[in-house]
C-alpha cells in the first residue's frame, strides 16, 4: 500500500470527484480546500491509501482503465509514499507545491 496525496485545480473538481467515485472513494473525494495565495480556493486535495496498480495508472506505467479520466490525471499534482502517511505526507506535499489548507 501507498499513501497518495492528490491535488487538482478547482476548475476540474467535478471531473476529479467523478474519477474518485469510480475508485469507490465516494461522490466527493477531493474535500481539502487549498490555496496558492492564502485567500481563494485554487485547488482541492485528497489523501488516500492506494495500491500499486493505482500508482502505475497515475504515473503512466499502465494505461488507465477509463481513458476519459486522462484530463484529470494530466492535471493532478500526485505524490505517493510508502513511508509517510496521513497528515505528515499531506503537509510535505503542500509545502513542496506552495499550497496551504484553508
């Protein structure tokens, strides 16, 4: 298993939530409001446990099972870790991408 931090621009939230729903994460997967300016929500994030196959799809090693998800995958900030989990992982990825939780 891997810890996944996935971040999507606000403009693709609906499409990203549809992909998350297809993964069994529920209809609203991206529930962490994020900002690159500290004021407006510019991105949405999620932190989930995923398997190796998911990592292979998102990193482009294997083709996506649903090619319609490609625009969402292309727009993702995605980070996978086998050693960091939960909030620690999320906060590191946010810092690296100059984003903050609102």
